[in-house]
């Protein structure tokens, strides 16, 4: 029942030894018959980590296609195609089916079906109490979710836009993050706080915020960012099953990505990064929507003769320093591409973490491309200049590899 | 008559010696069957609801229990005061003396499956829920034997088994949590209620009204209890609130104003509230109470109110004195016996403090425990994929 992904195409830059099987670990102590753990693989003997060599096939509209070479294992079914918001819904529904304590609360998640249709159909199926339409009161319904979690329920709190969760910052920081610690381990807070953030299409400054940078230093929470339907479903399920509070960052512009995902159940590791494209010359670390800008730049870079290794860090807190470190040890050059602001963003923390741990392996200073430190303007051209664009990434790699 | 266990978890004997001395005390009235009817000091005032009757039934055993439990609470707070002054307790220490009747009366009306959540003035509520003196003092002094292993402090007492959810430092933030507890009770179709407590200062927080709206919308079994001690730190209630009638603030939510210095009024109100809420959705209880100490140990408590006012309340409305007078009036014990109880209580508290002082400080490794919860099965943590072990320099 394991799907084995094989690298394909772009054979010019891929070594045959990089065609590796994803290592499979099943979760201990669970009915593991249908749950497959996808992990980055612990084997780091010169080979690169797993999955999508098909990342080379990514184009700007990010319709990911799976390799259908005859060498691909026929033990798995071909899977089914869906959009990212449907993948989130699938993960959510599977978990709600599995555990009666899982409930959803947020604005317009019930009868309306969710402003991005992630919870469509769930209220009809599970009732108004399990898929709760809240009034517009982020501070208190987040607090309510945390209070419910203290008694053992597993709520998923949706912020209609991540930016609205700033109103709930007190609850997230003080109660969500700290209660497990200050109660001496008596209470666990298994909440998932999720919502779309990031710069959209001219949504204006207040609706284009990136909150990863504000939440990242709260002790006690975990943060993950999804970027493909495959990892969206896997991370959603992992976040729900985790006993720790997890903030799942989605992106407004990625909801309509289409991808083929496996039919069988799978859960991803919350703290693992994803190797999008193995390479040799430079490590590009990115997450969420910037992954697609990076992959677009990678096509140009490949044509210019560079071989970038692209890692989608996925786990924003804690960083997967294992995967990142192994990559740095191989390439010795790091470029971070993020959508956060320059000041105090995820890239800033990542730069510090890499410098502390892997300074000796670096041949050049770490470059960090982030959004400009400005409120996101409305005008389309200005908004484009706020975020990192592929030509800038290409220029940065060229400068780094000089 | 058999000397039954006086059902006070507060006085768990700390050593065999003290328990032996316990058993040899002259058994005063622990009668559980005689009913004594007590009138509350003032009638209840209702808002959008029919207030309950002023007559409360009680038994001699309950009266004695009230006295003893309140004496323990009072003694604990006074002891905490001197511990703070001798710098064994640091940081913030908010004392509850004067307000004991609220905790005692509430406990008499509910079970340990009903949830209580409160703000930072939580020491006595913790005791009321079954916490021990040792756990309290050790936590206040930051020792391992504390209820939160020394990592919470004065404002973070919790007791999960007795559904005591703390212990919160940020004013008002516990009220939405309390509505979440009530939501979970409704979700699980339990027949229990949640008491979400807050002060007159927190009554002006927006999240309170948000939470009240949601609780009323979904008929959650939440009882919002405003412990109105008339001062939000240094600001009197009339200077902070346009409408200090906190029991009316719920508008469409019914409310009840209760004399919070009268344990029986509190008991009656909580009993009434529990029945009401299981049928009709949330209710607000305003407990008219008073704190003798300042807001916290760093506040003398006399810059914004006169000493005459404080001593006036102590003379006329002190909750322990009221119970003492009732006990003496009904001939349940003599003056000397009550004084003996207080002496015994003092000894228990001193013993607990001594034992707490012996408890060690938490180990260095405790700094990193309980930040996250393990056991999901796929954690990686740390650059070497093993669990992150931090070492202090």
C-alpha cells in the first residue's frame, strides 16, 4: 500500500543514485494498516532526500504531475486529483470521522461552508455544534477553543484571514502556548489554528499580512506552512493528531492548486522539511507560495547552468535543521526566499539558526530575500514589488555562486 | 456520636502525630441530620430572573466545615503575606482574605465535576477544590512539590482532577476559556456547569461580552461570577464603570446580585444558578465582596481607600465572624473550641510551610520539560533528529 515516487525527467541534472525510495515508517501504537508515514528519510549517504523529482516538472500554474514511468510501483492506485482546499477538507473530514472530539469553529465555517470552501459540506454532515459558526469575536472564540481543548476536545480554530488572529494574540500566546508549561503538564492544548494569510491579489494592507513572524517566538506552539495539496492534507492531519497547539499557515493564492494525491491515508511529519528539487550548487530554503516563485526561477537557473537544491521548509517552528544542515553541508551556499517581512521574519530566525549551527560549512554569507518592510499597497505593480519575484531569485543565486 | 471525618481536604493531616491528636479532640457537633435554617444577610436582587429565597438550609456539620475551611484559607493568606515580606514568595501575590465566603459557598453548592476557572486571586479557590496547603505553599515558593511543579507561581494554580482550570494572569482572558469549558460540557452532553470568575475590573473587558454573547447564543452552561470587591487594583468601581451594576451588564442574560461576604447567600445563589443554567443558558452572578489586603502584596491598599473603611467592613461583614456568630448562636461549639480550631489550623499551616520549605527547587532540566507534549510518534525535534536536549551554559 505504499506509493513509491520516483524522480523523473530533467535527467541531465539528476544522478541515478538520487532515485531513492521514500522510507516508510509507520506510527507506533496505531492501527497502522493504512497509515503511511512519509518521512524525509534518514539516509544521508551522499544521496539526496526523497520524493518529488517530479518537482522539475513544476510550471508556474503549479499543476503537479506524477511520474508515470513503468518503473513506478504498480502496487498503489493512481490516486485522485483535487485542489488544495479540497485536500484540506479531505484531511479535516477524515480526522473528524476518526475522532469525535475533533470540532471546527470559526466565522462562516458552517452553513456558509467556509470563506475558502475548506469546510464545505461538513456542517450538514456533522451538525452545528461540531462545525460551529461563531460571531465575529476572534479573541473570545479562540479563547473558547482553547478552553474546550483544556478539557480534552480537539478544536480547529479557523481565522477567516490570518490577520484577524492578531485580535486573538493574547489567547494564542498566553493561554495556548503556555498553559501546558505553567500547569506543570496537567493540561494539554491540542488545538489547530489555521487560516489563509500572505499577499493575495490586491487585497490591501490589512488583508495581506504574514503572521508567521509574530507567532514564531511564542514558546509551546508549533507552526507549519503548507504549499501543495499533498502536504496540505498530510499536515492538516498531523496537526489535528498532535497534542501540541499547531498553527497551520495556508496561503490565499494557493487554494486552487491542483495535484494528484494518493488514495490511501497518509500523515506527514510536522517537523520535517520537504526536498523539492535536489541539487548541488546552492540551497534555496523557502516555504508556502514562494516555493513556486523559486521553482520558476529554478527553471531559468537550470538553463543558465546552475543546479539549485530547493527545500520547502514546511515546519516554521521548529526548523528542520537536520534536512537543512545536510543540504548546507553539501552545497555550502544558502539562499532563503520568504514572503515574510525582512525585519524579524522567519528568514531572519533561520539565518541566525543556520549561522549558529552550520557556520563552518558556509562558503558565502547567507542571503535572505524577503518582502519589503512596507504595508502591502493596493496598486498591482507596487504589490508585485513588495514580494520576491523570480528574477530577483535568479540574480541572487548568480551573486551567491560567483 | 462518631467523630466523622470533617470532610475537609484542607486539613489533611501532615503527619501521623497530628492526625492522632485530631482523633483525640473532643467531638463537637458534627451532626449531619439536623437542619438549621439561616437567613441571608440581605435579599437577592435579580435582573431578568426571579431571585431565590433568602432562607438557606444547612446542618451543624456544614457550619463547622465552613468555619474550619475559611479559617484555613484566612490563615494561609496571612501566612503568605509574611512569607512574601520575608522574600520567600516573589513576584506577584494576590491575596484573597475577606473573599473566602465566595469560594466556600460555591463549593458547598457544586460537585468536583463542575468546572471553575478564575483569574489570579486563586489560592483559596485552589484549596476549595481540594488542593493541599503543601502544594500551595510550595508553588508560591517555587518548589518542586508545588501544584505546577514550581513553574507556574502564584497566578497559575491548577488542579485538573477537580476541574479547577486556574489561575490566569491576564485580566479577563479566562472568561472566554470558561465559555470553552462550558462548550465542551455541552458538546459532551454532561450535566455539569462552569463557573467563570472575574473581578469588577475585568468586567469592562470586551472579550467578556463577546464570550457572553456566544454563551447565550448557544445556551452554554456557563455561570459568569463577578467577584466585585469594588476596586480594580487602585481604581474604584465608580471611576472605571459607567454602570457598576455588573449583574445587569448581561442585558438579555439574567443576573443576580449576592452578598459575597455571606457564605450561605453564595451557596444559595450558586445552587440556583446551576439549576437555572442547565435549563436556560448563562447567568451572571455578582458577588458583593471585599478584600482586606491591597490588590497585591506591592499595593498597601490604603492609598485609594481609608483604613476606616477596611476595618468597618471587617467588623460588620467579615465572613468568618458571621459563621462564628451562627455557630455560637446555635450552640454548636463553645468559644474556646472555635479558638482551638483556629490554633489547630495555624499549626497545620505552619507545618505545611515548614514542609514546603524543605522541598527542593526544580532541577535545571525542568526548564525544558512540559513545553511541548510528546507522544505523537513522528516528532523529529533538533538538528540531529533526536529530541532536542538543551544544556545550560
